[in-house]
C-alpha cells in the first residue's frame, strides 16, 4: 500500500497572509496566497495541484488500459481544468474538465474513446473526486 503525503503552512489572515505547500517527496515546494487562489497572483493553489494530480493519474490510467489491451500509447497528453465556484454555502469544486490527446498506433477512434471513458471512471483520483462532475474530451491523434 502506497501512502503519499504533502504539507501546507499558512501564516496570517486569509486575504493578507500567505503559505507554502510542499510535496512529501520534496520534488515540489511553492508559495500560495489569496491572490494566487482567487485572483491572478503569482504562486500555486490547491485547485492547480488537484488538476496536476488528476491529469497525471488519468494519463497513467489510460496508458495502462491501452497497454493491457496490447496497444501501448506512444503519448498521452492530458489537461485538467478545475473550477472553483463561490456558492451561498461556501466555495465548491463543482466540475473538472479533462482534455486528453492520445497517440496510439493500431487503435481506432471508437476503441480509444472507450478506453478514455474507462480511464475516467477508474483512475484513483477520479474516484476520490466522485462528488465532482468530471467531463472528458478525448482525441486520438496520429504521429
């Protein structure tokens, strides 16, 4: 069983303060602030980190499905866009849009679309985000 960790520290008020996030592996550490989360300020934010996790997990899941079927991809590229919306009850993440392109020799579009949908349903990050609407646009490309 793999257990992964990350940590965050925040100092000060929500609008004037700031913080840092650090991955347990040490491969990333970055600043975040009210401005980087709610405006266009420099730094990262939790939603961007969720998007990175989802894009990475989804790409690996799709590769695994295609590889298991005997058609390993040359390349899978996925962009995840996480929406943060203010509702009367507070902020929520109602939707994530995944856009993926796959270069997969020997696969037709119908097979690719089916694999893409299966990856969306079975990727562990998609499962963890089950309360969020996840939309997928998948495109098979040729070299």
